[in-house]
C-alpha cells in the first residue's frame, strides 16, 4: 500500500523548532516597545505641565503636595525585588520545574509556582502601598485628580502605572492557573510564564523612571 | 534575523544622536524624554532580536536560513506556532473592554460591569485550550 501523503505532513513536533524565534516572545517585546511610547506620552505630559507651572504658588504649586518619600522608596524596593523573584520563577520554568519538591520554607527546592506566588504577593503589596499613599494624599493634603494640575499629573502617571501592575498581577494568576490546568508542562506554558516576566520587568523599569522624575526630581 | 536586529540598532542610534542634539539646542525636557524613550523603542526590539538570533544560531550550529544568501524558501517550512483555528473569545474581550470605555461617558455602573465582563472573557480566552476536548 502506498504511504498516505498526509500522514508525514502532519508530524507536529511537541516543541517549537530551534531555528525559529518564538512568535509569542517576539510579539510581546514589540508590544512592550509600543507600551514604552504610551509611557512616553505620560512623561511628556509630566514635563510639559511641570515646565508651565513650576515656580508658581497656591493652586498651581509644583509639587502640589508633600510626597511620602520613605513609603514610596520602600514600595519601589519591593517592586524591584519582585522582578528578581519573577526571574527566579522563569529559571524554574525553563528547567521545567513547575512545583516545589521540598518543604514550603525550603527556598532552594521551589518551583515556578512558589516563585510566582511570591512575586504576586510583592506586586500586590506595591499596589496596596500605592493605594495607602493615595488615601493619605486625598484625605490629608486634599490632592485629587481634579484638585490641581499637579494632582492630575501625579494620579495619571502613577495611576496608569498602577493599572499596569494590576494587569500584571492578573497575568500572574493566569499563568498560575495554567500550571494547574495543563495536562503536562510544555514549551507553550513555559512561554506564557516567560512573556509575563518580560512584562513584569518592563513595568518595573518604567516605575524606576517614574519614581525618579516624580519623587526625586523636585526634592 | 541578524540584519533586522542591526536595522533596529540603526534606528536606536539615530534616535540617540537626535536626542543629544535636540537637548543641546532646546534644553526641553519633554522632547528629550520622548526621544530617549524612542531609543528604547527601537533598541529594545533590536536587542531582543539580536539576543534571540545569537541563541538560535547556537542551537542551529550555524547562521539561520534567513541570513543565508544561498537559503531556500523550503528551509523555512515547519511548525510556526499554535494558532487558534477559531475563537469567539477575542470578540467578547473587545466587547467588554468597549463597555469600560463607554462607561466613562454613560456612567460608572457600566465600568463596573465592563471590568467584571473583561475579567471573565479574559479567563475564557486564556483557558480556552486548557479544558474540554482539545485540552493542552
């Protein structure tokens, strides 16, 4: 009997070919570059309004409120460290180690799940810290989105970044959900873990820039 | 891919030079920051493609077919990746995201509804191939 022509044509490999870039990873990086332009608009808004109103008093004061630098610096440290824990998770994902094979406190035996849960908690701490900072600014300093130009700039820049962090947290939950839903750990699940880490590092780096201009530039 | 990486590097260098000249002439923070981030725009893609091509060349033990002047189209044959053959979820994601945007105009109650709908449709999209007959 002649070999069926379609039989050999659908020999799907379980892994992506090694001589071809991963489309999801490259696509994520291209998208992150465009996200950089989104934040460029926020930075542009920040510097434009700053250059217009800086040096004025009262309603148009710049900065329009006393920012809590120690709180925010601690928050920033947590966010930067969460990038480290995220990368640890990526190393485990690349090694194919999904869950831990030791006790919960035995950090060396942790898998992707434990590192990503820790990253999630640190990211959630960052968002909570930012909400606490907003609460203080609104109740004590009366700084709101519509109270002054500085208020608009402050809440738009930090708020859009906070929304990005929140989106990243949801993405972490999706990746964690996939580790439980997938029948077996393949290249595809590792890819989703890796691209979420790209996004997380990106959000982290953007925050370092925002922290620099919002909290340190006008000291 | 090597060529593409250096094309993006070229754009990054162009933006860098423009940025320095712009700053020296204008001392304007806004444009300088925007141009500096444009360096990132091109540089990030260039760096990532360069990083990827180096890794792939190592795995391939030689230049990739795209970079080979004697390369044949057939060398690019094979699996490209996983593509959903049909999915309704992107439509639901878009519709619920539209709900959020319309909520800014018509009322905050619609935003609350839209956020919940977006979360649910995202779950549907992300886990579509993780349940049922075609489970991964």
